[in-house]
């Protein structure tokens, strides 16, 4: 009886430890939005510079009341394989801060560096 009680206690302790250890990792998440205290014009200019530097072509920018949607695609790069599929990113103004949404990590790193210059 004692062995069964110890096994039940050990199992309950293991489950509790597992639940506690996974909760913070889930709560932290992998948020892709970055906040910057810059104007939306400066954020758009930095985005254009980074996209062109990495070989992308800015197709169009759609302005709305609180957001700018940037449509871009990979350029030809002289290899004769055509241009890449259309992709988009959103630059939104929230409480006097600029937030980038739907941006790949490799672009967000360079945009971050460009805005800090």
C-alpha cells in the first residue's frame, strides 16, 4: 500500500513539475511584433532601404488610417527565373509607436539595425 501511495505521489509531483515548467515557455511565445518610437515615414524609408539591399522589389504601399501595408517580392537577381511571389508586411502605429507585423526574422533584424542608426 505504501509503495502504491509513493508511486502515486511521485507521478503527481512529476506531472505538476511538467505543467509548471512548460507554462512559462508557452506564455513567453514567439511574438513577431517589434515596437519603435519613430515616425511611420522613417519606418517606411528604413523598410524600403532594407528590402532593396536584400534584393527585394517594393511593389506598392497601401496607406490606411493607422497602418501601411508594404507589398514586396524577390527580384530577378539576373538569373532569368522571374520574380518571386508577392509578400506583405504591415507597419502599424499604436500609441505613438511603430509596430512591424508579418515580417520575416531576417528582414526584421536589418530593419532594427537601420532604425537604430
